[in-house]
C-alpha cells in the first residue's frame, strides 16, 4: 500500500508472471466487489509500460521504482512506444483492508 509501483522488474530474464500472487490488497486496483466478499470481480493485472530501452539500461538502474520511471510508465500508457511487459496477475485481489 502506498508504493510508487506494485512491482519493479529490472532484469530481462525474470519471470514474475510465474509467481503465484493471490489475495493481496492493491491500493491502485480498479475493479469492483459487487457480491461483497472482499474479493475483486476482475483480476489485478500489472504491466510495465516504460520503454524497454529505459528498463534494462544499467546506467539508469538508480531510477528504478522512482517517480521518474513512474512518469515514463504513465506517458507510455498514454502513447505506448513498445508492447508492455506483463509482470503478474492477482486473480483474487482484496478490495479493502479489514481492520
């Protein structure tokens, strides 16, 4: 909760999509819970949108997960230069944190 990015993948061979990630709360989840079971009706999918040239460049590794890369990701969502990289999917995202 409160992270700039949900996940940062800084290597070409990493297979974050192969991990089982289920039942987490994501503060940027954009779905609904129509049946009230505290599980989102649609999966939470995370993509990395920044241009691949920026992502794997070791000279800019310092900026990974920073507002600079987040801004590049946001701009790439509006006008993608490359195909986004699928990072992972949470099939049963929590909609709220029970206290």
